[in-house]
């Protein structure tokens, strides 16, 4: 009997007609089938991977109202606002509503007039709310940001623990728990605390390939480095800069503003009104840089954040992953940048020791900080190390982090690593880093004497390094996967299989030097190379902003940048063609199709007028004079995309040879042609992404023209 998944036809129809997507991604359809069949699910999916659709689509297929448990007011409001643009009956109940508004929503709930209702866990647990749900036809429960249930996680919310009541009180209603941030320990805790023992686990991995990761040590000029990073690569882009303290936030925001950037501070020391105003500007305006403590960003579903910067070390890899994950939610290229220093470590450790948490909690937090610092210090692919931390294997280096793009200075750490690993083995894999370092340095310590570890072969053999250097080495070994920390056994350091070849001398180990040159050359992240200077792109964005201001909503709620980029590339000439653009569902086609089509047609007419006066032949003539496309564009004062269109028209008409039009090797041309041959839809965007943005859209258009497509 075949076990092939049969996609629910209604679900697929809703995906296309409501949300404007042609097909499901990765495991979305499998998750949806599980929920539609009445089963529970735990969904692990990276930010921007489409978690929301996993419960929004079933909510529209099933009878009744879907209850979405969400931790923050901003997150609820943002999602409900976006859903209403699709014509979906969605609402929220939280403290921002007046009693009259709450009553109205509750009435709609009881009358079955809501597809989705968003509530906070605190609100859900109120007897009044549970009583309302008892009298409501329910379709499903969606528990968003499910990692908040973990006491040892980076974002614990005690109210989440009580959500097991859903299984007890509504046993027949399917539940779906979703998170983008959960290591193996946190996953187990989610399952246990939410009574999801029978749930099917769907793990789409944690990789965000569109994000470039960069980390460097603060050598005293972090502020200047940040400014250069923004001005050189992200001038005019929306971004977030994270700082450790409120004072630092205020200082950096004021300084950046003095340098001509639209920078706004955000932290808990400001009034609610000012914070809300700054958040609103961040959502609605373009090019705003928010400088904030980590209190900012959770629940902000702004898709076009092009960079996230850290001026201090995050407390954990989980926190770093979540904060950097606020960049590039639209799937387009984005950068992350971080500067860290020793003072960050001291400050964070002081904060941990000064907290009122249990000792075990403090110990775990300390190990998480060490893992974060280890990620900063490794010499190998950062993405591989980060994914490994979450139990997600990545076979090859990513090629899109600073260590891959600009390998750091290293030293042969094989002998030192052998000593460190051997010390873990000789002491029984039962102790933490501090104890192991004391053994290596041969310290006269009562505990060492008690366990007879002054008699092991590794006692006192590590005097060539000092305490700090050994601690750094252990962090690097943990970050490289040769050692692991068992949080459940008081932070004891244990060996992994990867340690064996190094310990036996079968594998050399090189590690990052503590100080490295700051003069690294990195590949600039591509954002909208095909559209950034395009007149149509700018016209579409301007029109989108006008509509957004008229409705009082953020621009991305109208259409995402990715949708405008596809409009720019394909330049649809009819409403039917616009309906095929990703992200244009029936409701948005009806609301915005005519006006966006008018912008596109106006642009097309302008281009035709240009072509009448500045002929394709003139471009071809200049090409024969050995001018390249960019030089021709400059000479004729036209955009590069227009010149490439002239060239593709010349190729189509047989007046120009592809090799003459493009300065590409034959092998490169074959690679592009092969990509088109294996592309199902023939779109430039699909081939552009398949080739990792290596070739400009105009180049791809010329190759496609030569193939007669």
C-alpha cells in the first residue's frame, strides 16, 4: 500500500486563493494533514519558514474557531492585521482592548464568526475565558513560541506551563505547538509540559541560508565599525542594533542619529507611549534603525529587516539565533554583525551570579554563555556550529559567514587539545571546565585531593597556558563539537566521538587565535541587485507606502518586498498575470490589483517611449565598440536593466550573439542554461535563487532569450 502523502484539496485551494502561494514548502503540508486528521503536532521550523500557515490553513479548512496562544500583544496585533488583509475573520483579546471591544470579540466567538482568535496564555487560563471556550465550536489550538514553556530556555514564561490544561479539558481538539528556537533539551521539555507525548514531531531544521553571520572582537572601535557596516552595506535599510544596557542604547541611538541615520532607542526604561511610538515608526516607515535591548523584537513580524547588529555578546546561542532571526524574514538576503569583548563576558557573568534564580539555573546559564562565546571563537563555519548546537547537522560549510568568507588566523592546538580532552577522560567525564583547568594547572585543591585526581597523568601538565587560555580552549572544543556539556549533570564536560581522532593523534586541530586582524574582507551580501536601482521597483514601493499610509498599516502588510521584486522582474500586463505573483491572493488582487497594474503599465509605456527614441540598435552598436553593458548604461543615461533588455531583444531577433553580449566563459553560460533546463516554471527569480544570486537578472534574461524561451 502506498504511503504517499495526499494533500487535502481544500487546503491547497486555500493556500492559492487566500494566501497567493502556488505550493506548500518543506513539511508544511505534512503538518497540515496531521492537524486535519485530528492529531497533535510539534513543529520546529526556522523563522521565515512558514510556521503560521501550518495552523492558519487548517483553521480555514476546519469548522469552528482556531485559538492561537501567543506571548506578546505586538505579535497578536501584527498577525491579526495581516490576516484581515487576506479577508480572514481574525481577532485578538488582550489588555489593549476596552471592555466594550472585548465583549464584541467574545460575542463573535460564541456566534462562530471568527476563523482565528489570538489570546495570551494568562488570558486563556482565566475561568471566564475557559468557560467561553466550553461554549464555542473549536477547530484547533495553536501554541506559538512554544519554547517559552522551558524553565531553562532563554525566554521562559511560567504561564505556558499551565497550557497542559488544553489536553485535559479539550481532549478531542488537535493541538499544534510551534517554535523556531529549541535545542534537544527544550524540545523534550515542551513535549513533557504540554502533554504532547502522542504528537508527531516535524523538524524542518534551523538553517536560515539567506542570513550572513559575522562576528568580530571589539578592539576599541566597535561603534565606528558599526557605522561603516551600516553606511557601506545598508544605507537606507531597516535594521536593529542590540545593546546590553539601556544607557548604551541611548548613547548609540543618539550617536547614529548624529551621523545622519534615522535611529530610535527602545528599552524598558522609556515610557510606554514613547516605546510604542518608536515601535510604530519602525513598523510603518522605511529605513528606520532601532537601537534596543533584547526586550525589542519578539513578536515583530516585520519581513524586510535587512540587518541585525549586536554591540554586545548575547547571553546564549538560543538568544543570538532568535535575535538574528529577525533579519530577512522575507527570505531575501540579510546580514548579521556582532562585536564582542571580554567586558561583555564579565558583565553577563556578574548579572547571572547576581540573579535570584536557583543555583542549577545559574549553572546552566553559565554554560550557555560559554557556548555563545565558543561560537565567537571558532575558526570553522559558524552556521555549522550553531546548527550543531540545536542538533541539526549541516554537511558542508555554508560559504556565507565570516569564517567561510575570510578565514581567521589560527594556531596548531592539537597538543593542547589532547591534554584538555585527556583530562576530561581521566577525571571520569563528571566535572566542569573550572575543575578541569585546576587539574591541568596542578592546583593544590581539596576536591582534587578528595577524588585522587592529583595522581592522574594530566595533573599539572598544562602550565604552558594560563587559566584564561585553558578556559578559552575548552570553550572552543565545545563549540567545535569535540566536547559537550551535560546540563542535566551539573554542567559536566563529556567527550564526543569527534574527540577520538584528535586524542589519538589521527587528526590535527587548528583553532582561532585570541587576537585577530580586524582588516577582513567580506563578500557584501546581495539584497536586491536586480531591482535596487530600478525605476519600477521604486514606483511600486512608493505606491505601496501611499496605500499603507491611507489605511494606517505597515507597508509590508500590503505586499512583502519579495512580491514587489517578482512584479518588477515579471512586469505582468494583466490582472490574470498579477494573480500568479507569489503573495497575491484573491482578496489582495481585488483590493490592490488594479492600482499596482496601473503602476506597472505606466512604467512599461515609459520604457517603450525610451525604446522609440533610443533604439536597441544603438545599444548593439555601442557593444560592438567594446563598451560593456554598464558603460553603455552610463553613456546613454539608462538603467542597466534596460540595457540588458535591449541586448536580450537583439539576441531574440538574431542580431546579436550571446557570447558577444555577455563577458562570460562558455562554462558559465552552460551552467545558466542547465539551470533553466531544470527549472519547472522558467522564472528568472527561480534560476537566480538556484544559482545563489551569482548572476544578474539581466544576464539571465539574455541567456533565456538565446534559448528561445
